[in-house]
C-alpha cells in the first residue's frame, strides 16, 4: 500500500508565518542592486539616502510680483504709500525666478500700484522673506532624505530627483516560481478540452496575479507529473534562480502527495497543515545544504483553488511583505449581518465567502457555497469572513466582522437576491452590469422557501420563487400568506417557464414522465429541500402514487438547474427535474411536465430603492423580454406585471 503523509500539528496561519520569519534570514537571502531613480517606485531602499543638492538651490520668488528690500517698504501706509523706482528699489519677478541680489522680499503684483512705467506705489509694508522660497526650504543638501527599508512611492521619486539622486541602491526583488503538479492537470497554454478525470491548470495564474500585486518577480512551469523524483528534480532546478518555490498540489495527505517527502529530503519542514478551512494542506519548509541553495523558502500550496487562495493571502502575502520590508496590505473591514445560519467545525478557522450588499442601514451577507474547489465563489463574493476556531458556527442575523473584497461604495450598488435559481437571474445580472452605472446582482441559491425566509429576516432585497399550491392552483401567494404574514410585498413576474425532466441526448432510457422515475436502473438527481422545483416534484410524485424511496437518487441534491443538467450530461444521473433552458444550454433532451410562474417577491418598502427601480424598469423593457425568450423554455406574456392572488398563469395558454 502506498505510504501516506501524516499532518504535523496544524497551527494558526499567524503562527505559521512567524515560524517561517524566524527561520529565514532575509538579509542573506537577497542581494542589492543599483537602478535608475525614475524606475524605482515600489522598490525597497537598501540603505539610507542623503540629499546631494538642496531644493530649492537658490532663494526663489514664490509669487508673481516685484522683488524689494523689505526695509524700504516699512514706512508704507494706506494713506501714505511709499514710492519705489524700478531697477533701483525693485525688480519684476515671476514665480520660481531667482531672487535678485540685494532683495529679500516679494510683493504680489496685485498689491502693487503702478504709478508710471518706472514707479510703483506700495501702501502695505513687506516683511523680510515674504513670498520667498529660501535655499533648502524643502531639502537641505546632506540631510537624510529616505531611510533604509523604505518602499518608494511616486512622491519619493520626485523628492529624490529634486535632490540630485539619479541612481539608488535597492533590495533585490524576491523571485518565485510556481510548479503545478498532477498527472490529471492540463497545461492551459495548450488550450485543452479536458476529458473525464482531467482539469485545466489555473492555480499558477492566480498565484502570478497575486505575485504581480506584491511586486515580486514570478514565473510558472508546465505541470509536473505525479512522480517523486521528477518533482524533486523540478524543485532543485527551480531553486537555482528563485528565492521561493511553490509547489501546487501534492501537499495533502494522499498517497501521491509527494511535496512533503521532497521538501524533507532537501530541507526542514516547519509547517504541514494550517488551522484554516479551506487551506489546511499548506506546507512550509526551509532548504538546507542538501539542496545546494540553503536558506530558501519552499511552499506546498493546496491544489483546490480556494484553498490555494487562502494559502496565498494568509501565508505567502505576509511572508513576501516581510521579505521586502514592506507593510502588509490590509483590506477594509466592515460588520455584516449573516443572512443564513452557518455551522462550522470547532478547532478550525473557516473562511466564509459572502455575497454582500447594503439593505437599509445594514450590510447583509449571504454565505456562498463552501467547497474548496469552487473558485467561482470568489468571483461572486464581495466579502470574506473568518469563523473563529472556538465557535461551532454563526447564527442567522448575527453580526460578524468581514474583509471587503470590493470598495465599500460598491455595496450600495449590489442587489442581494436570495431564492430559487433561474437562468433569467443570471441574464439580469449580466444586463445590470452593462448599465452606464453598473449594478451587481449577487444571488444565494437557497430555494424558493429559503428566499421567503430571507425576506422575513430582512436579509434580501428580493427573492425569486415559483412555489405552486395544488389546492388553489396559484403560485407563491399561498406561501406568502402563510410564511410572510403581516409583511407588505409586491410580486413581480419575471417569466413563465417550462419545467420537465432533463434527460440525455436521444433519451436513451425512453423516459416519458414521472412514472418512469421509479423504474429499476433509472438514476435521478433531485433539487434541495425548500426549492420550488423540489416541491413541484413532490406534488407530481404524490399524484402519481409513487413512494419517494422507490426513486433511486431522490436524496441526491443539487442547488441549481444547471447543476442538475450537468449531472445528466456527465452520466452521473439519467434524469432530473429542471427548466428547459438548462437542457437547451447543454444540448440535452427535455420531457415537458408543467409550466410555472417565476416571480420576484419584493418587500414594498424597497420599491423606492434606486436599485429596485432600475431592476423593475429593466424587466419591463422589450429588450429584456426578447433576451428571455431567446433562452428557450420561457414565455414573457406576464413579464414585468405586478401579480395578484388567484391569477395563476394568467390568460396564457400554458
């Protein structure tokens, strides 16, 4: 049996960073170099810099006017002005001109009365050095201008050049390389079409983007196969030209995770596992003489994308900042109200990605999917919060501190949607970002019932729902009356959509209706509890007299129509209940089952919110209706209409 790795004691990321800092000697790790001053912004000074010249290098006029001897004006009064003669008592000067010899003050031109071509009258006395920039006013030659270990700013460059410093000594930039690993990993440069079991490598480019923002020189390699000796050779080669070598994946506890063994063969492993989820399989080591390049940093970054991001942000970023003697960039923080109860594992800090926006006087944050491999949760998130190690989760409505991933003002342009997933919501999100003042729609796929719950707690601006009540044959209103008692809401139709069974191309199992779900060998994929689609399924299953336990896969749940369709596309399931648009998008077949009304439920108190007004105006437009129709499986006869109880599907033919 292949030998597996055993995690060392997991430790908080702050402790891991400190451990690396105490074992790295940055003074011997990096050299210095001399570069042109005008190209040095963002670099760190290696030694103190002293001014070569003063600035200004001469007494200079600070205003347009006349240069005078101050004592020649002392007698000036408003009712008894002093008369001065040009070239004898005064000279005209412009801002920045050298102060003429013998003069020690400047009178602004607007305070000068021109008696004739050579005579000026002064009715207010000037004091010595009035409106004069004296030699060395800004910089004095030989004084300390910039200390060592200073990250140079644009202003610093101006000061250095003003002082006659045209070349400076700076610390060498950290050089790093990312080595992705895995037999299943495909080089993105080849523009591959992945097959089952294969993934397109992307972590190297996430790292490269971070590295660019940190101001370090970074490269990456083609994927390295899952072979210990090949990995060791790649790491050894990388150490020749780099201060930091990051191995992507291979740092966990699996039988093919070779990073730890390779690191142990050429250095000392300091950390194997940090107490953060995702991000736990982070590995840190320092090379020794066996590597031929002692004192360099080895990093084993997790393979899952979000885990790798946590490693970059919480481990690599502070280490790289310290190596460059730079301050660690800090994100803005704010207090958010959690839209949904979120459990957490005690003993591990958990990174929680959040879709966040302002609702009233609160910033409400809906937790996004928590899988370590779901990098799209980072593209959808506006904030991230860390649930502490000593708690078992966060309650709905609880206030927690969160790091903002976007400027704080952006939260005022975010529409927070919680509810049922639909492809038209994705369409709206794209259209809103195309406005002259873009707005961002963030969505937490909690199902129709989850949307109502979010509205009740004030955790959403609006909710998408398609809840069918068999008794009244109406949509949404019976559930609103039951679960949102006393809340004034406006129900706006987005579309009528076609629900049915999504099946493989050609319908190889000849599935024709609900009855077929109970047949032997048919694997079903369900939607989550609380989803309107799940409620619709249960209604039809009950009507057909089928016991849910007789449906293979009934308990297997997905949170979106597209996820259901992907299960069918990949053969993980033979069919699932979903919308026609999802089947069409993946070129699958579709067995119609029902038409239903997909509405947006909006608390009436939010109707005057500019974001909601923009949304309503967009939905009512002919342009959006046309785009909804193009998706397939939708009818727009009610789109943009405010619905009333008992209208069902209206006067449509559905």
